[in-house]
C-alpha cells in the first residue's frame, strides 16, 4: 500500500517513477536546443524563478541552474503509455527527489532524502516507506516497454515532435 493511501493524502513532493525503458527520454532529448531553451525559459518566467513545490529560489550552489524545468507525466499502467501532462519549475533539490534513483546513483541520496522529509514534514521512516513504495512501482512498470505520448506539446505549446 502506498504511503498516500495510508495517510489519505498526496505528498507535496514525491518520487517520479519513470519506467526503465524510458530512462533518458525527455523533452530536452527530443526537442531542438532552441525549442527546449524557449520552452523552459518561458516556464521559469511563469513561475517567477521559484520552485513550484517548496518555493525556493534554488540559489546556485552545487548545481548549474537555480531552477530547472521538469516534465509532469501521467502513467497508464494498463496501456503502458507515458503521457506528458505539463511542466513544472523545481529547485535542484526538489528535482533530485523527483529523480531519486538517479540521485542515489550519483551519491546524492542523503540530500534528496532530507529534502523529501523537509518538504513533506515526514519522519525518516515515512520517507523511507515512500521510497520503498516508489521502487516497487518502478520495478513493476519496468517490466514493460512504454510508449511516449507528447501530444500535450502540440496542443498547449504549438510544438510537434516527429
């Protein structure tokens, strides 16, 4: 049972569970650099260069950018379609949480875990349960080959990817 099911609420910050077949596939890799820059910079302006989850200005420290653009995906576990639903501006630490498994691989697990706990007001145990649930969901999703649906881009941003 997922943590949100136990508490009856959705966490403010949660891990993104991208199936392994779609690792490395994102808008930045599918758009031209010019289109990606235009899209992300418009999102930064819209969000006033603030993280839309924790409100931080994401001051440059360890990372290249004070805020980063993250895709919002819907995962249909029955059809195995990963559909783009929008974009969100995140500080680097909230972005590290979204990509927690990558953060673990590059040695940023402790910092990402701390951000997860701080933003959600969770104990270590609650955060660990959320991570474990996400890893179980990732393993299940990764059993399948997923298709990407990027039609949101054409409908909302006038961009088409062929």
